[in-house]
C-alpha cells in the first residue's frame, strides 16, 4: 500500500510547511491575493519603459540619406518640367505621364508639380482657355475640342468644366464662317463637289454632319449667287 507521505514525515519529526494557495506572499509570510489585471498592465508598462532602446530601426526617425535622395529626385523632376515647358506650355496630365516614364514615383511627381505651379511653369486653367480660344478661331466645334484637349493630357472633367465656362455663343454661325471660307476656295469646281469638300472640312473640325451639310450648302450657293450678281 502507498505510504502516507505526511504521516511518514511527522513520525520522523520533520516539520511540514503548509502549501500556499495560488497567489503571492506578503513580507510577513501571509498569503496575498493574485495581482489584478490593471496591476499586470502597469508592470508591463514599467518594464517597457526600463527596456533598452530598440536597435532594429523600427522607432528611428527618417534616414537623412533617404531625405536627401528624395529632395534630389524632386529637384530633377522640376528641372525636367522646366526644360519640357521652355518652348510650349504643357498640361499637368502630360507632364505627369512623362515623369512617370522617367521612373519618378507618385509622391515625387506630386511635389514636383506643386513646385512647378508655384513657379508658374504650369497653369492648366490658363492653357485650357488659350487652347479653346485658338481652336474656336479656327472653326473647331466642341466635339473636336474635347478630343484635342484630352490628347493634350487634360482630364474629362477639366475639359467639360472649361467648355462650359467658355461656351460657344453661336455654333451655327461658327460653322457657316468656316463653310464660307471653304466655299471661296472651291469656286473653280462644280457646286456639289464644293459642297462635299466643305462638309468634310466642317466634320473634321467637329461639327455635326447635319449642321455641316446645311452650312456648306448655304455657303457654297450663297457665294456663287453673290459672284453671279457681281458679274451682271
């Protein structure tokens, strides 16, 4: 049979210490309750505060070498914008594409364009206004303008806003002005041939086909009637 350990110890005069309940002992040897959760958290925070600083770089500040390299990248991007816009203004969208093709990241491109705007190297609003005025003077309608401006790197919302702000006063009058110039150039050909060529010129400038046919026919026949009247 198994020997009772406590009785065996008692028979030999060995004092037995009481088994303490789970917890902690005070300085006088009495049992103390287990620490509360808040106390555990406080102890952990104190330990963390006493811990030596980390050496893995997780809490380190920005690397001076990286900061300098980033500044050099921005300077290089701004220099490229300056060269690229020296002969003709360009949209920010086109410049953004060119800078990305040269390997600059988005953050560098954003900083470079911000500096370019501040230095007056780019101004999308002014460029849009100038391009719209120039092309309308050449008889271009909004359909052609939208395509041309997007090809220049402007976004759809930018183009829509600009065309709304600089709305054409009279599209029919603009189409007729173009048609009248072409009618005068084609006086040496048969009337219907002149109409077809004039329609093509108007459509290429973005005018709708129905408006182009009407303006072309009116301009060609008006021009020939005026010539006939002048010769009589």
